[in-house]
């Protein structure tokens, strides 16, 4: 279970700094999850000896925000920013054997999750925050997260309703949130029954997840179940970097994949080195072309398209687009990976050429230019996508 994100968690609000949500089982509670602020959960009473041991174990420039809990205390690393899956974060998390082992295991795979609502009547959530270490080393971004944590604790000290964050509903990440993250399809008993039947299918290899097996199309299943499998394959923590009404940029926190996703910039994903002179191009169209490791990405720069439209999907098919990619487009829009895989050179987007005889829409050309710019900014993050 520790290798899979808890689907008992329902995100209420997500932003680049944190995720705020509600855990429904085994006990209902509100939580905050940080993906790059190391937290240690110590289930012993705080003491001067504890502080001395902590400061001896970690580098001199490490500064911690300390919050007293019912059973002990929480330590938040406020001097450094380490993604939870990084070697540095894991080293900090596991260096002190006083840290709760179950918490260590979950944080290593899911991020640093902390409860912000009361476990029992009368619990005090609003103990003042102390600091261990040199406060001159505190990162302003990490301090902002500590302040958010304090605000949420004060809210839930007196209220069991969600904190009234204002979500930018007009922005495009809402599409991903509503279609993919908001509801777990497995809460439907009929869906669970279908998935369990496929789980025991004689052709499914041991160790392969049910949704991956479905997406391999080894066996015929209902198209609705294929879409559910696609949703399950995307239900992973997302680090939202940039969000607008036309596109968002995010990082998949499980695979380290940095990507952009567009509402109306149509992309054709061709997974083989075909002769582009033989690719069907609608009359009056013009396409920005980028050569990939296996084939080509073609971006429509003459007009915008609706990613939910059947006509759009038929055009993508006529142009030889990968069928699996089309299915994902229906759910989320046109997604473009921005960082390289281990075997790829950097950056993966270098330049573009154009084919077709249509007139360019400069706003769409500018979006293609942004892709090149974003790609050159993500040298260090290597995607582990297959």
C-alpha cells in the first residue's frame, strides 16, 4: 500500500506551495501536503536534549520550525527546499531514528502530509511555533508555508468546515482537477467489481497494475473501462507551476515529468519517422514541426481547436496521430513533455520548422516558442516515464 498514493485523500485546493484536502478513511480529517518542505514527525516529548541531538545530526545551516503536537512535535525544514523524492529529502527524513517509521515510509512516496484538524475534542492545534537554528537561513518560501499551516490550524481549531480558499475556476488546470483528481472512479462499486475481475485475468502478468494491463489492450474491455484506466494512470500528485486560461505547466511528482498542457493548441503525436510529405494536411492549414526521438510533433498554428470535439479527434486520426494520445487528449487537452528522459539529449525541444500553406496565428506560434523556452529551463529534472 505504501507504494501507491492514498486515494482516501480528496484535494480541496492545490497550488504551487501545497495541497489542502480531506482524508476520508480510516478517520475523517483535513490535511496539508507539502512536496518540498521536509517534515519530521517525532512522537516523544520535546526537550533540550532532543534539540541538541537534532542540531548535531543535521548540517549547521539547517533551520527548523518546531510545532508541538499531542504526542510530541513536528519539525519543518525551513532553510532548504528539497522535493520529497530527492536524495537529499530522503536523507534528511531518515537520518534521525526518532522520526516515526510509518511517517517516514509514507512521506518518501507521497510527500510530507500533516493533519490540520482536531483528532479529538479539546485538542489544541495552535501551539506557537519555535525555531531551531539560525533564523537568517530561513527561506521566505518555506516560511510562507509555515504561515499557511498556522492559518489552517487556527481555522480548524474552531471550525470543521473547509477553509474557504478561492480557486481560479477559469484556469485550465481545473480541467485536469475535475476530470482526473476530483473523484476516484473506484468509489463506484460496479467499477470496482469490473476491475477486480480483470485483476485475476489469466493473461495479466504478475506485478502489472490492472489499469496498465487494460491500457495495453491485450484483452477486449468496455470502452468506458478503458477511460477509467486512463484516469487511474493519471491520478498522481501534480506540482502546479503555472496556470492560465489556455494552458498550465506542471510536474508529475511520481515520474518527475515536467509538462505543459494546452486547451486549444492542437498537437499531432506521430510515433514513427514518416515522410511528412505523405501526411494529410487540411487545406489552408499550417503546422509547426518538431522532430522527436521516435517521430514528430505537429502543432496547428493556423487556428485553435476544441480538445473535446469529435471532429478534432477525427482530424487527429486522419493525420496519423497516436490513438492512445488522442484518448488522453479527450480528458485533459494536449499535453507536451518538457524534460528529457534518461537516454535523451537536452533540451528535447530545440527549434521548429513549418509545413502547410495556411496563414499563421501569431498567438499560437508564440505558444510553440514558449514550449522551446520551457524545455531549456528543465535540464536537471529527468523524467522516469517509460
